[in-house]
C-alpha cells in the first residue's frame, strides 16, 4: 500500500498545514504551478516527490520537473500534467494521447477547482486537487490524500483550509 498526498498550485506557498500531511504520506505528487522550488525541496526533506511544472513555473522548475509525468504506482498507471482538462474536455495537446493510451489515473491541476470524476468512456479516474496555495481566486485551499493498494485507489479524503 502506498499513501499519496496530491497537491497543486502551491504558487510558492509551503506551510505546516501542508507539511503535516506530507509527513504521513509515502509520496507527495504535485500537479504543477510550484512557484518556488523551496516548496518541493521542503517536501523532499520529508518524503518522495513526483511533480510536473506548471505555466507559472520558472526555468529552474522546468529543468527539474517535466510537463508530463507518467509512471506506475503499484499496479496503477498514473499520468500527471498541469493543464489537462477534464473527461470529455481534455486539453487539445493531450486529447489524442489520452484516447490512444489511457492511464488508470489522470491528474491535472491549473483550474484551482477540486474535482474527482470518472471518465467512463476511457475507463479512467480523473483527479484535480484544486489549489493549496494562497494566491488565486479560490476561497478554499484544497488537497487530496488517498491510498493505492495494487490496482485499487481507495480511502480518498479531501483536506480543506479556508483562505
């Protein structure tokens, strides 16, 4: 079993409110708009970080983290990107690749809106953890945590903070 903390759109913010959950995770996945590498560096001091860069990230972040990251976590095929869209409305740059080779779990950030929804046509689960940073239009800061056990994604929990 692998315990995952899924975050996005930190925009340079890293606080104890995030780190206390990172300490409980086997891996932290960041879906872009890191904002400052101090964010991922702080998490790396605690646990494994898997991340992609977002549209606001610097050349340093882009050099360290890819635009798309695809990997297996246990028996789950995972794809993380920052600007990915949603089931039925995937970003045009990724649409054909997703359709021709759908992952089990597709993760994106960017919208600052938390959504977890199935794509029944492609038989995948889509997650967007919303935004945990303090910059942006969102009124509630959100992140997700869940477990992967073999092929199962379970115990999904939304973590919220008022801005």
